[in-house]
C-alpha cells in the first residue's frame, strides 16, 4: 500500500511539473515582429515577378497555436535574374493572399483574405477598391458562406467579379479597363449557389467551376456578352481551370515561383521538387484545346 501511495504521489508531482512547464511557456510568450511571403506571380508578359510581403505581430501559445495581430502587406516586384526589389505599393492594412500582375496594362490586382480586392497602377495609385457588398451571407444547408473573386482577362483589358449573394445565387459583373479608366459593362445572375474557381479561356470567355449539389460537378461558360452555358458533364475540364489568367505562379514555359521557404526561389515543371506535378503545357497556359473555337 505504501509503495502504491508513493507511486501516486510521484505521478501527481510529475503532472504538476508538466503543468507548470506548459503554464510558463504560454504565460511567458511575447508578441514579436514576423513576416512572410503570401503569394508570388509572374507578370503577364513573363519578364518580371511580383509578390506579397506580409508583416505582422505573432505570439506562440503552446500547445494551442499562435495569435496574430496588426497585419499589413505590400506588393513588391523584381526580375528573375536579380534579387533587387522595388515597391509597387506602400503598406496596406490587412492580410492579402491573391495577386495578379498585369504589367502590359500597367496595374496589379491584389485580393485580401476578407474578400476585398484592390487594383493599383504600377506607380502605386489606387484605381479601384472592389469592396465586399453589404448583406448577409448565403444560408445553405452546408452552412453560411460568401465567396468573392476578381480575376483579370489574359490581356488585362477586362475583369470579372464573381460573388455569392444572400439569396444563394452567384452574381457576375464584367468590367472594362481602357485609357486608365475602369467601367462596369454588365452584370448577370448565374444558375449556381456558389463556385469553387474560374479561369479565363481567352480575352472574352471564362469557364466557371460551379457548386450546386456538389462543387466540381458542373461547369459553365460565360462570355462578355451572352448567357451562361452549361457544359457537358462527360468531359474533363481540369486543364482549362489549372491557371486563371496570364499572370500565375507558373510561367508559360513551365518556370515556377516557389515560396515554400518564405523566400523566392525558382523551379521547373517536371523537375526536382516539382517532378510530381504531372501537368501538361496546356494546363499552365491560358485556354485549352476543348475550346479552340471560342472567341
């Protein structure tokens, strides 16, 4: 009996010691400045690249995770050959994770985690803030959601905003960018409750991966001037949806921007760490052979 009590007391002391260690780790954690690269893409002409540098304060709370505050970001550009950088924007409040660099049309488009998109000229002037529309999220059986996405056409002259509405439809709005002026062309309601992604096939047509009963089971074509067209379910459209437009993390020759180490490095499709990325050249270039007859 004395031996058992001794073991129990030893166990209690061990647990108490572990608890004190955990308490000291969590209570002594302090806020510290951190940074990360959230996204990096080639310019639409492939001559340069741009990336999002995020700065924030972080605090580790073992074993629960970490806290983040005071997030801000800026967009930086450089060439492949030289690490010399220049800022495309000053710091902006928030956390951005999507980027398109339309160098030939003199602008960038950056998307925030909260759903807003900012369009800036390459000299740092704000062209348009695609703010989230007011209203409640779609209340569907799978939960409340409200997805928003803005992507420029391959030539940069048009933009398409898709946004789920409170009535569980998807609203599509086309914009034209010409002579440094952005104008809305038209809006159309799409026959879907949500979408997972969409890609431009050319300068006037997009393919949308829709969500109704399930995501990925229906695809639609939408042109600048025309009604949405449901596509045949018997075809595989993955090659058409692999890149969204001419500005992507994969260049048209298969050169990849790798930010996995929070540094800018480069790789090649089918080689090294990207040897298991089994995609064809058609996949990482705009458009696909299924729609060669589209305008």
